[in-house]
């Protein structure tokens, strides 16, 4: 049946709260078979007594109960038992009740009646979040590892740091590969400033940002009268970097003709200024970077193989942020502290849900995108606590959803519609647009799936 059965579940205590004894007995029996420690309470007041006497990781509570209901219990737990998470179950589930439960701090919402498998899947989903939160808290307590301003405790970044160290003590050329936003220039600077050339210039050049008609004169300089407007001689970036390092970012954007000239500099250690026939020696270390697959470009004839091999003496492949998610909490803490101090604001606290969203996001823009989002949150937030609703809407829409198997198509569709409604604050017109249906069809689905109107 694909049941979740983990020995590690013995570490987690779950308290079930429901005013129906049969429901309590059924859920307790099912969770016990899965290795959890399971306690029961027939009322919210009885649950509070248990919480005060016993460490509880997760409370599974009914929504409608006499005297103190599930929403009131969520408020009490969030105020007094901050390490305890909550999951709501209800036979009267509506979008409004689900939204309110999540807003108050519940991690999940399960409608009655539910199958054993659905219970296991939802509980397992919440326990996974608790595990992730504890891992994050543990990483937060660790010393931040920084190499020349580059943060990272993850294994991929430790490998990068070791390569930077080795590259720094040699004069060999370096080729840094990685997606946009991964920090290629930071790595180039780290190599330069940890090398014997540190006291000499570090000159960054964005090859993709210089027009093809200007790049030769920018790199190699020009003499007076070389072209219209050349009223005086001017040194290029290679001469300016004398004794130091030149960083050729996005070298994949250069033409084959320019690649040939850069190759000559590597081979001959000389440059020829535009408008001059005299060659000048240069003592410059070349560090190049690309966000494209140069081997693929070689096969297509758009990048010179001989230049690639000259550049690729030491290769550094920077991991995407999604491949070093162990570092996300550290980076969030660093950026939020930095921007808060810059603006004289209190350092914000991100809710567990925000942190989960950041951990599960794909990060197409990598560290640069994370930095920009945290900057935006610090600037725009009016409160010390940042909620998921404050994340950019496009980010919320694109967050990867958990793919729980063994569910019917109707269950998947119901959950998706509910998530869309929550993400747009129940704006049915916007929800219908995102779902690709009209409002009439959406209303019918809400009625058919008992999601609410």
C-alpha cells in the first residue's frame, strides 16, 4: 500500500484533538502503526494540559469543537508552544476555514472523511517540514563560513573554495562556468585578491555589454588618429590591468574574430593597439567566465576550440542555488541582516512557511535573485515578521508543489484549485484566469468539490 514506515518517526510525538472518541481512536491507532508517539484529547483544554506536560511535535486538531475551537487552539499553541506545529482536520472544510487556519499558522489542512493513506501522506508531509525546519535551525547555529566574501557551508561550495585556493597560487588561466547570478565575478575577485597579484589591478570586463565595433579598442586600446574621434591615444583594459588580472565575463558573447585576438594575447603575451603596428608586452592573468556551454558552442562552430583549451587550464563550475540549498538559510540571514542594518530597520523574522517557500523555490536567478528578493522584503515590510503573502506573486505561483502520489485526479484538482485561491486571496476572477477556465466553470468546480463559494 506504500505506507510511510520510518524508525525515525519514533522521535515525533503527535497529539490528536477531536470531540469524537471513535475518530481519536482510529487516528491514534493508524499513527502508532507508523511509529509515531500518539496522544489523544477530547477537547482543546485537555490538549493544552497535555502540551504543558509533554513535548509534542505536531497537533492534529478538529476545527469545530465546543467551547474552544480549532482556530482558538492554533492561536494558543502559536503563542505558547512555538516548537509545536499544527495540522487541521475538518468535516466542514471551506476555502475560508483553510485560509484562516493557514494564516494563523497551521501547516496543513485535511478534509474529512479521509483515507488512511491520505492521513499518512499529510502527516508525513508536515513531519518532513518539521525535519527541514530543525535542519535549518541547526545550520543557523553553525558558524557562517565565508571565503573572501563568498558564503557557503554546502559541499558544492566547499569544493569551489578548495579550487579557488589552488588557483590563487598559480598563474594559470581560469575558466569559471555557471548560470547567471551564481557569483562568477566574486570567484574571480577571490582568486585575484588571494594571489601574488593582489596589489595590482583587477579589471572586470563584461564582453557581452560592449558593442562588437568597440570591443577591440576597449580591450587593447587605440592610438591617436586610429579612427574618427580618436583625438588622443588611450590604453585598453589589458594595459590597465598590467601586473594584475583581467576578468573577461561572458566571453562566449565575443565573435570568432575577437576570440582569435584574445587567443594571441594568451599565446604571445602581447597586445596591439588599434591603429598601431607595434606590439606591446603585457603581464596580465586572464580569468574568463561564461553562462553557456562552450563545448556545445565549439560543436556548432561559434567558439574556438583552441581558445577554450587555453582558458580551461583550471575549471571552476559554480553550482546553481537549487543545488546548494543547504546554504539558503545562511544567505537569507546574511542578506536580511545586511539590508536591515543599511536602512536602520530591525532585522526581520521570516516565518517557517516563508523559509519553506524559499527552500522549495527553483531560483532561476540564483544568489542574485535571492539577494534581490530579500532586499525587497526588507524594504517593503512594515512589520518585523515577514509572511508568505509578502513574497513576489510570480514567485508564489511558480513554487514547486509537493507531488504526493496515490491520489485521485479529483483530489489533485481540488488541492490545486484551493492552492490557487489561497495564493490570490480568493480572487475568483484571477484564480479562473490562472486555471485557464471561466468563472462559471470555476463556480461549478467549487460546488462539485465542496471547496466553498
